[in-house]
């Protein structure tokens, strides 16, 4: 399903490949198409996923959004693999 500029309610789900139930300091660091860096605050879903639902102004540009999960799990604090979503311009 395509994602369009200014869409609200798009579920972004990142598979962390392991049980992150006890993770803390969870975030999604997002590089917007213009290079601006923002932070989205996800929730843990089904033990292995970070899940975030977009709100107003999250997807306010068309282009590629780079998303990198960050969290602390036990003694480890770090970042996960960068994923991307493509946001298309809509007919106005």
C-alpha cells in the first residue's frame, strides 16, 4: 500500500529479531527527506517489534524516510538496522 504525504495513522513496525520485552529507552530515529532528524517514540509489540503510528506532521515531506531503532536491553545499548519508507506526493 502506498504511503502519501500527510498520511496519518500509518503503522510503522520494525522487527527487532529477538525478544525486546524488557527493553528501555526505545526510540526510532528518523531522517526525513530534507535531512532533518526527528525522534518517534514507539511501543513494544508482540515481544519482537517496535511499533509507531504516525500523527499529524510526521510525514509532511515526500521522499525517503530513513528509520533506525535504538534501545537498551540489559547491558547493551545501541542501534538496529536502518530501514526506509517512501512517501509519495499526493494529488492536490
